[in-house]
C-alpha cells in the first residue's frame, strides 16, 4: 500500500519542476499520470476509482464552465468588467478592486465559481493596461481563497463543517468577517512588495468593451440571474433547515445556454470548455482516494501526542495536511475526530480557516488555484510556476493564520 504514497510524492515533485529534460508538463497531465499509475498498479480497483470521482463536484464545475464560457464568448464578461473597473485610475486602486470584489463575491458564489468567471477578466485587464498578468492572476487566486473562508457556502469544506453548527452564517460572520478584511489588506501589501516594479504612478485608461453576440449575452445574463436567485434562495432556506445541492444551481444556470445551443446546433461552447481541468479533478479524486485507502494520514493524525482540539493544532494540522490529501478529504477525516472529543465552535471555525487558507500555501492547496492557472495557461500561455506561487503564498499563509488565530482565540 506504499505505492500511492510514492506516486503522490512524485506528482508533487513534477508539479514543482514541471519539466523533465525538454518536455514541459501541464498540471492536468501530471495528475492524470498519477491516477493511471495507481490504477495500473492495482492500488485502487477500477470500480472504486469510478466511485471516487465526486460527480457533484464534476457536474458543478461543468455547469459553471458552460455559464463562464457563454459570458466570455458573448463579450458580456468584458463589457461588465469595463463597467466595474473603469473607476480604478491606477494600479493600486485596480488591485484593491480586484482583491475585495473577488474576495467578498467568493463568500457568496463559492470560490470555484469566481475562479471560472474571474480569470478571463484578469487576463483582459492585464492585456488592456500592459501589466504583468501574474499580478492580477495571483491576486484573484489568493483573494478568493481568503474571501471564501468567512461563509459556510464559500467552499465545499465549509459546507461540511457548517452542518455541525446551529446558525452557521452567524457563527462564521461573527468569527471571521473582520480578520478576513484584514487578511485581504495584507494580501494587497504583499503583492505590492513582490511586484513593486509594476506599481508606477501611471494613470490607467479603460477602454469600453462591446458585446459581440447580443443573443448569447442575453442567455448568459439569464443564466447568471438564475444562479444568483438560487444562491439567494439557498442562503434564506438554510435558516429554515432546508438545503439543496450546489449542483442544482450550476446545472439550472447552464440550462438556458445548453438548450439554446442544442436546438440551434451550435456546439462551439462545448468544444471550447475547459475539459482538461475536469480531467484533472477526476484524476485527483482517484489518486487521493488511493492515498486515503492506505490509512497512512488517518493514523498519523490519530497518533499525534498533542491536544488535537486546541486552536493552534487544528490550524497547523489542517493547513499542512490539506497540502497532502486535499482540504475536503482532510475535513472529512478530522471533523469526526474533533466531534468525538467535544470540539468547541471556535475549534470548528479554526478547522474551516486552516483547511481553506491552506489553499494559499501551494498551487495544489485549492481546487480554485488549478482552475485559474490552467485557464490562464490555456488562453494566453500565462504560466504560474510553483515558485511564483509559493514565494508569496508561504508568508501570506503564515500571516493570515496568525491573524485568524488572534481573532478566534479572542472571541
């Protein structure tokens, strides 16, 4: 059962170097090789591999990819981008607009949604104003991870934790809204520090964007309206003990576009969908399930000779372990252990923080990172390396965790 652990280590190593000899590997290719390796070595059976693929996540991403592609193809995304960002007259203001709009939106729309629709906007802004696209791409990735912390519907792991709370929206906002705002300002300061050559006193001139396909833009607006309406319904109904899967929101949003395209026999949206990212997630689920089945990390947590319900330990364990087995499996493992030991509300909040903020340490720490970086590389060949991310992500993660710890401990 050691093979999955070796494969996982090799996958991480390849993601860091991304190059063997003259061959450059993409992240989705590396993860696919990892999944094939555990399948071919019988570390996981084919039926178990199929079961490991979380279809609710796959369908959610598919639906949101359809909506995002329609917004982009119609030109409506560029049009809205101009309307929103035109008041930012310099890079400082533009960066603040990006960080806070993405961060706050991710708390309501879920971080993966913002990753899908936000990446084309960042690339457009960078192209228009002749900026290094890495500044805005990294700002988007880091900010949606931070912003998603403060809501029970900001990301999948928070949803799991919220089921163990009464009034989860109240609890999350009480503990997390202020440190999240502070953490977003910290992100702004770090990006200015690492990209100081970009922050010249240059006035930005925003060029208006026209809608290229009015009919598709109308369908995209209807789809976005459906998504926002269902998200609002989800939030309201949550207070009455009624909930429904995020897949319903994504597929209902995609329905107008898909129905129109089927009847008009225009399938270019389907051809342009980010299928490689969907393949990455399917492969990741298979590899992580094979690693999970070894029981190695479960035993490692249970054998820790420390108080695993203390706030610093929860923050540290969830942050580090999320890099190795991903944040959702980590929460699925850690949560029952904490509940058995009578964890406090503050402890549950710490688990949400650690497992989410872990996404800002390495590229593999959050699914939204993979979505953003793959779309940026696929669209405009903008490559974010492990080093690009880690040199900012490591200090950002440490400072953010300390900030959240101070607030969680103090309430």
